[in-house]
C-alpha cells in the first residue's frame, strides 16, 4: 500500500508547553505522553497507545471508567465536559490516589 505512512503509535508534535518525560500533552485533538523532555516549541514524540500512569484529579476511579485530559490542570479526570477523552482506567483508584493507569485509546 503506497499511501501508508506509519502505525501512529508514536507521533511527533511541537510542544505547546514545557514537558517532562512521561507528561501528558494535548496538541489540538492529539493526546499523547511525552517520550522525552521538551521545551516550548521543540519537537517531541508522543506515545498515543499503551498503558501509562498519569496524575489524576481528586475523586475515585472505577476499572474501565472513561478518562479525560484536563488541559488546564494537566491531570486525568472523570469529567467529560470541557475535557478530551484519552482512554479508560486499567484499574480502580481511590479518591486520594495521586495517579491512575490509563489505557490510551489513541483516538481523535
């Protein structure tokens, strides 16, 4: 197939803000996790699929629950309104837990 470019599991984007390795990043409708640190305006590879641990907002999470990216506070949330769907919870997490394992959907 001549028009195939690549699988899309990892894509290169321009960092909209300073990123640490493993930080969530939203560029337009593309969400991924930075594979390396990046300065604003630098090229960075984002992993779009797989299971990653990300910081979460306060509140409990149930296994399989839809998870969204809050691009203001840079955390995973269960609140859909105003946030980008990024995947589902691999496991349940208590309200006080700081992180959650997210099965990244890779969808737009």
